[in-house]
């Protein structure tokens, strides 16, 4: 469980707070989307979830423990953060070692490390590259490798910062599949993204941030219907919600994916035939 | 309609980077006309970025490799043109504008390119005030890059190349770092540049729903080859697009499903509003 | 991440000093720097530091100037203590410490009131080759950007359980490998992108590069320069020759 209680944060030397009065509780088995304009404080917020940043005022507790009381490594074991740019973490000589890096840091035994790395390589279709330098992988593969290197230590919370940037359709499909599978294992996935279509497909609990404060925290269906809040946070509507806006009351709920939209429209066109 | 003139042409073009044994571009034939707004898509690693770099001469002038066939820009082969001349024909906006702004103020950064091509003071003055006005960034004139938001940086990057008065503007995933609203604003700016100044635009973009209402041409690449090429409306209705890694916008995918089921539409609707209007019209008809 | 730029880099501001020709600012800053090197009594430093702080007030950067001094305070104290320990008397140790403060603050006058662009103009007026000037400007321009990269990389690796401060000295040095390698790789990628962007803006391919900016002394510049030089001469006469 991640608990955030009246969190205020500012960088040393700065005058203004980047985060103001953030209150949050995130439990296990949730999908959470965090959205907001550039510079709204999203990345600063998620860096509090494993203790990389400590609150200037207020508290962040991970499974009941204040992030000021333990090391980043201690919290990272439970909360895995995958940053946007793979270039900021890839350094090993081989793909295998890149995945094993964190497992070694966390002090797992050799046997378990081997087992976990093997699993991660297979799960992410990277086995054929295991002895290759990770720098030679394509952009999409590098992103997959970063996710693999975090999932390998089996954290309870997985935080993804802009996972869809530069990703094509097939890679996005795969990502959604992985997120859904993680949820069935009672993990929590937190996705920070600008990609409204991707967020809509996840149907998450949605947290909107603007200017360092939480503007709205709730069900993504109701938030995406609320024009004034979206306007305030600089977020556009997913096409399927637009469709609902245009056709309401002919359809009663925004469809969650194209298949549902298709069956709704089909019903409309057929029902009246 | 005015007569269209050719601006870019690839003729049986192939390229492989030196040191690599497989070609990154294979037998490309492509014609782009002046004033076109081309949406270029394809899975990562398909050769899109390489193709763009062949147009503004980074290939072969900066990167070496095996260069076969011909790329013709504004009537002359790229490989015969000097980089200097190409810079005034083709503007290139990269994915990360941070790496494209060199100077400590917006004005000085715009002037940088103009000094490079050896313009005199009065000409620089003219172009400077023109480009600041055209992109609506007069208020940013004296700001340093670290005081600019991401969207503003993207505009400044465009200003820097637009001041060189190019005929072609190339953008490599220009909105990938922008939030949804800023991205939309940016796209409408591109539309204006295309319509108002007749600028030929070629944009690589993964979120193609942003561009379906502004682009008129669409080119799909996969594994170094062009798989689809034509009028955007014709290309986008192709059912196999997602197999080539293209993020087909939901409203398009929806129409494909309905067509499969035997519902024929007069036209292919690119945005939700028009599509919904058509659905409503049909329902009334049935009534 | 704006705080980085705020603490370390020139910030746009308006004041009498900021609007001076950068060459005048350089001369003022540099002459005070030289005087700081040669002054040797507490009395001289009181005059010098008052002059420097007065300039700080006039250019509205006093607060940041003091911040810079506070940053270097550990050095000042170290210098002071070491001097005492090696057997110099109290007065001499104070003088040495004051000299250090005067050097830091006098040179900060130029950097706090002039953008790197202005330094670019000074270099152009000295007819240095543009390649050199451009290299300098981009280096300064990208220092904060690369610093941000470094922070991101450290955050990424700490999130993967890297504990930089753990272990003996050899282990600690090894701990920096996962940070240095991505930083070098990122910097190489960045410089490649810069090269592409430079070439796309026709950098280095024209034999007749023009210069849009030229520096011209205005009345104000002449006046302030004269006033400054008179004060410097007065100071030198009074202090060094008349031993006041």
C-alpha cells in the first residue's frame, strides 16, 4: 500500500512548491493512470513512491513505512520504477547482465537470479539477445528490456513513466496484455502517460494533476466525461468518448474498446431495421 | 486546382549504413508534390528516420554508406547539392528540440542559422520579425531555452529552420514529448504553415489520430520498404495497417469492422464528428 | 528541475549594470579581480569588498552573490584554519580568507550580470575563430542539460537497488560505473543529434558567415568605464603609494 498524506515538495534553492497538498492511497491489484500537462509534477510525484525524493512536508508511507526511514533500495524492492528513457539506465555488457543487475543489488541468491533472469528474457521475447550488448537493441526492444529488468525482481507496485512514447501498435498491444496479466497477480500498475487512447484502453483509476495538485482522482469513465476538468488539465478526449458524446443518448456508456463500440453501433443500426 | 509540381522524388533508392550488411532502405520509389502534407508511419526500426535524413542530405553528407539510386529534391540530386544549399531548401525538426536550440535566447538561436548562410543585417532583421510573428512567439524573443516549456521549445525549433525559408519541413516525431493539448495546438500550427505558406510537410508520427485531419498523403513503411503510399483517405482504410505497427485510430478501426459486416459508407470518415453524423443520418432514414 | 538553472546560471534581469556593454562588465570584474590578488591588508579588502557589494546592489544580484559566497564558505573556513594551523598569525589568515571571498565575488559580477551570449559577443569582438566561440557557447549551454541527464541516471539506477555510498572505497568507485556508462553513451547520442541539427542549420559550410550582432560603446558605457577606471587609479594611488 502506498499512502501519501498532505505531501508538499520543493527542490532545494527553489521558492515554489512543485507538489502541493497531495493526498492519495493506492492499494494492491489496481491500475492507476496519472495524467497532466508538461511540467505539472507527475514525475516528481512518482519519484516519491520509492523514496527517491522525500517530502518537504507531509508523509509518504510504503506498506506503513515512512520513506524517510529507509533507503531507496529498501523501497525499490517493493516499488519498481521504469523511467521513460532506456538510455538513462542501460549500461551492462550483455542483456543478461542488465536484467541481473538489480537482482544482484537486492542480494538475491545466484540460483534465484538465474531463474528470474531466464523467466524475464523468455517473457519479453529477449532470449535470443541474451549475450548481446543491450546498446545494440532497437528502441522498442530497449524499452522492453527496461521493463523486464524491473519485473525480474517481482515488485508489488510497478510504475511506468510514459511507456508508449515511440512505441508502435504491436508493442502497445503487448504492453496492455502485460499490464492486465500483472493485475491478475494482484500487482498494482501505475502508468504516467500523455497517451489518452492508451489510458482509455486500460480503464484505470485516473488521477489528474495540474500545477502540482491533484485536480481529480476517480474512475476514468466519469473523468473523461467531464469537459471542464479535462480542459483545466490540458487533456483531450479519447475518440471512443467523443463518439459517446456525439451519440448520447443513443448509446448510454462510452465503449471501452473498438469491439464494444462496434457491437453498440451494430445494435443501433440493426435494432431499427 | 493549381497544377502540382514535383518537389521530392526517390528513384530506385537503396541505402545501407557503412558497417551494416543489410540495407536499411530497399528500392524506394516515392514522389512528393509541392504543398503536400505527408504522414509517414511504420514500426520502430522500419527506416523512417533514415528516409527523412536522405531528403535533407544528412545522408550522404554526414553519414557514410552504400548509396544507390537517386534522391531528387527541388529538381536536383541531393548528393550533388551542398549542405548549405539543402539547409535553405529543407528544414528539419528533430524529436528532442532541446538538442536543436544552441543559443541562450530565442532571437539569437534563430539568427544563428541566418548568419551561417551569410545573410546581411537587414535581411536577418526582416526574417527575424517575420518568423517570430508567423509562429506567434514574439513574447519569447529574449527568453533563454531553460525558461521555455516543451511546447514552446518545439515552436522555437521550427522558427530556427523556418527562418531559412525552406520549401520543405520535415518533422521526426514532433509531438511525442508533448501533452495532448499542446500536441493539438502544435499540429494546428503545422496545418497553418502548410495552408498559408504552401510549405511541403513530411511528419513521422505514431499517434496518427492527431494528423488524420491535416495530412493529405500517407506513406507506410515496414522493413525498409514502402508498403502503402497514396492519398491518406485511401491508405488509412486498409485493413492490414495494424499488422505494420500502425496505431489505427479507433474511429477508423470501427468503420473497418462495420464494413466487414456489410455496412457500406459513401466515404471514409476521419473524425468522430462526421462519423457520428452519418450514423445519426442513417438512423433517421431507417425511422 | 528549474532550480538548477536558478542556482547556477545567469538569469535575465534588468539593471544599470546588466545593460552595460559586456566588455565594460568584463573590465570592471577583471580589474577588481586583479586588485583582490594584490591587496594585502584588512583595510584594503574592506574597501574592495564594499565596492563589489555596491556593484552587487546596483545590479540587483547581491542575494545571489551572497549565495555563491555561502556555497564557498567551507573553503574559506578551511583556508582560514589551515593558515592558522601552519603557524601564520590571525591577521594574515583573515587576509587570505578575505582575498578568497573577494576573488570569488569579483569574478561573479561578470557571470551574474552577463549571459553566455554576451561572452560570445566579447569573443567575436576579439576576432576569435567562430568555431571556438560556438564550441564554448554550446558547452556552457549544455552543462545544465547534461547535469539533468546525470540526475535522471542516478535516479534510475538507485531505483534498481544501486547504493552508491555503500561498501569500501573500491566498491564505491565501482558503484559509479552504472552511472558513468549511460552518461557517456547519452552524451555521445546527444552530440550526434547536435551535429545533425547543426548541419541542418548550415553550420560550418559557408565561407562567408556574417555577424548580425556588433558591440558598440554607448555614452553610458564610456561614462561608467571612465568613472570605474578613475576609482581604480585612485585606490591604487591611495593604498599602494600613499600607504593609507
